[in-house]
């Protein structure tokens, strides 16, 4: 069953249950309300009748007129001798009421001959045993109750129809965005990411719609990056293989001899080492993305790793004639893999050394529970077109080697619970790599 029909059925069932319960209680309380109201009217009529009885001048005529105009059962009797002064109720009923008056006096409804009555009894005076009983047949009240119940059923039916119509309108407004969203998800399933359109919605559905569009964008970006990765990987792997193959075939066919053959052997060894490095870095990246065995965190002083990375890269800095400046903050411990984070620092700092002109500054700052590390060079900066994809695989800047170093660094930092970003300096030339690590006790 479609969601629209399910919601309509559920809402209709809920309305029916609520209205049925309300109708049951209203119908049950209605008779009590009618009885109480009828007793109040009987009391008023009894008081009026007693005032007429006490007025000797108008007593008989007025009493006759009240009885004729108001066809109410009346019983006037004397309790001590069970004497009936006046009665418009059936004789058997009057006799039963008089003989059982002490038992009936506290009841609202008295039994009669094949009929029940709503009764109000009123002593004429405190000294007299004369009692006036005013009654109304219960059948009259039940008839009123039946008419009210029929009207209530009619109103409930109309209300139910209106509720169903409103429910259908509201649920359609709710389900229509979901139907549209389903169509957009189908486009994602067919990889038609560019055709995904916004869906007009609100509340949680709007949040889901935004998540779906964001997912489509991320999937499109991921698939594009994967295609680019395979293209770049095939190119990076094919270049050393072609060199190895070319020199191997030349030496085999006798084209390269003597010093040329020796040079060919050296090139083959260098390209093999380069190929081995690319493959190892690709394997490391794959493991960082999926394997838990490659990452072994422990409580580590992260700032101490910066000093180790600087010491290991001093020879490279001297060769490039770049001055390394290190500004270390206080000790900062985090739960990271010491070897992997050191590798990430070496990759980022060595990248800065290659692009720096004269100076590379490494600084760290602790703000609350976060350690911020900045690696600033005074080089030419990062090309704007390269910034969005700088940490992608096989994306190489000027002087890059395999194009995997920064991708590995990002994977390590993110695996450590941190973040990494790169941007150009605004005050002068150069780029800044900013790394953040959370403090974990």
C-alpha cells in the first residue's frame, strides 16, 4: 500500500476511535444531565404549585389550570396515614410510591407500572407530613436522548468526512515531496548526478532532501576523483614501465652496449625504485582508508614529533638552502599513531622545503583542547586552480614526485581525528598548511 493511503487510513482510524470514545462518553453522560435538568425544572414547578396551593383564593382554579396546561404526573399524599389528596399517576404506581417512599426518597428515578419516572419530591411544610411528588416519564427524556444521539451521529459523520478530506490534502502535501525525492534518488541510482533537482519541502523532509543532494554531489566528486585517479595512476605507472621496457629491450637486442648499457641498467634500477615507491604509497593509502591494522594509536606527544621531523629534514633544507624555523608550544598529548603522524609531518614539511625560496617556518599553538600546527613557506604559493584538489591522489604541483605524499598526509591526519587544509598567505608570498589535532587524555 502506498504511503499516502497508509497515512490516510491511519489518520481516519484515529479520528474514528477518538470520535467513537467521545460519542460513548457524551451519550452516557447525556441522560444524567437530562435527569438533573429535569429535576431542576420539577423543583421550580413544585415551588410554583405549592405557592398556588397556599393561596386560598386562587388555589382550585389555578391548580386546575396548571394541571391541564402542564401534563405532568403529580402525586400529593399524607405520609403517616398513606392518604392520597391528589394524583395524576396510575393508582398502582401511586400506591407503590407511597408504601415505599422511605426507600425511594434518595433516588432520582422511581419505578412505576411498566414505566420509569424522573421524580422530585417536596414536603409542603416542616410540621406537616404532606408530600408533593412531581414526575416526568423517563421515556420522554430517552426520546430527547435518541434525537440528540442521531444529530450527534450526523455531526460526527460530517466531521469525519471533513477530517478525511483535510487528511488527504495534508498527507498529499507531505507525500508529494517524498515522491519527488524518490525520483531524484532514482537519478542518483542511475548516476545522473547532474540531473538531480531541488525538491520543495520543509522540516525533516527538507533536511533529507539536502542530504540527498549533498550525497549526489559527493558521489559525483568521488566518481570523478576515482576516474582521475585511475587515469593518473596508469600514467604514473606506465612511464617507469616504458623506460624499463625500452632499456631492457635495447640491451637485449644489443642496441645499448658498454657505457650506454650501464646507463640503461642504472635507469632501470631508478625507475624500478620509483615504481616500487608509487606502489607502496598506493597500498598505504588503501590501507589507511580501509584497514585498522595499519594504524596503531597510543598516547603521543605530538609537538615532540615536529622536532623529530625537522631534524630528519635538515639535510634536505641545507641542500635547498632553506632556513628551518621551529616554534614549539607546550607539550600536547593526543591518541595517535606516532610513526604515521611523523610520516605526515615529514611529507608536509618536505613539500614546504621544495617550494620555499629562503625560509620555512613551523609553529604550533594550543587553543583549549586543540593543537594547531602551521607550516609556512615563502615560495610562490599554490595555484588557485590546484587548491580544491591539492590533497587528491596523483595531484602534483611544481616539483612534485609521485603526487601521493599530501594525500597520504591527509589520510593520516584524518585517521588521527584531526583536520588539514592549505591556503595561500595574504600578507606575502607563500603557502600555509594548517593541521589541527584534538587533545585526547
